[in-house]
C-alpha cells in the first residue's frame, strides 16, 4: 500500500508569523514541499516557472476555472491565484507531503473541494502584539496597518473550524508544536503501512 501524502494548510492574519514558521518547517522537514499555485500575474525578476508559480494567461486561468480544475482560487490585487486539484491529488498519490500557505477564504474553499487536509491556524498572542509586530516592520502606512488589524479580527473568528490552533507567542515553542502536528499525522497507521510491510515483509 503506497503511503499517502500529507496536505498541510496554514492560515494566519498578517503579522502572526506564519511565513517564518513555514520557513522553519522546511528546515525541520526538508522533504516537505511547498504547493506551487497558478497565477495570471507576470513573473518577477528571478522567478522561475514551476518553482515560484505556474504562470498562465487570463484565458488559460479562466478555462481552468470553468473546468473546475482548482481546489480554490481568488482574485488578489487584479491578478488571479489558484491551487490546482491535480497538484494536490498527484502529491497525495505519490506520497509527497505538501504545505499550502493560503488565507481563510481559500482554505474554506479547499475544505469543501478537497478531502483529507490538515488545517492549522496561527494566532498572535494578542491584538496588541499583532499591532506591535505590524508597526515594527516599518514598511506599511498606518492606514494599511489599521486595515490589517480589522481584517485580522474577522480572520481570527474563522479559526474555530480549523483542526489545530497554534499561538505564536514563543517562536521556538510554536515551531515545536507545528512539527509535532506534522509528526503525529505522518505516524497515522494508514501512512505507516507501506513502511511496516517493507520492514516485516507483510
């Protein structure tokens, strides 16, 4: 029995530390891959087709939408982004573990379309700390930060339907908790049967 790949969906309000946790997760588990989305935006300097994104035309993306090829997709700042069902299904069949870094709206669509994902929500320890982190970036105007705080309040309400919640107060602890979730799901019986069969010839 071929080991089934694990699909990990991570969501968080901006400033909660999701990107840093993802980066650390890839260090802990070098064999975990990041899901490559489709987008209609133009490649930026240094971006390689099939690594950062699959870059497609508006027409091609629309055709894929009409054919129900996406597990989830969204229009963001004038460009379309989507996760192909074939990407997830192929990884699962091949036993490849994937991480998807998507917002709550995309995650909910994915849950409706794709069976078997592990949904993890990353929270800041408080709204005050979230604001402090956003302001410490010194890259956004105050009105942008205020908008993100308002949006965060709505996003946090969505955390109730996720499988796991990690509060990123202490980064090292949050990393340990995220790794523990991955390890536990990798050790589920149906994912271990192939290895057991090889070890004990059964």
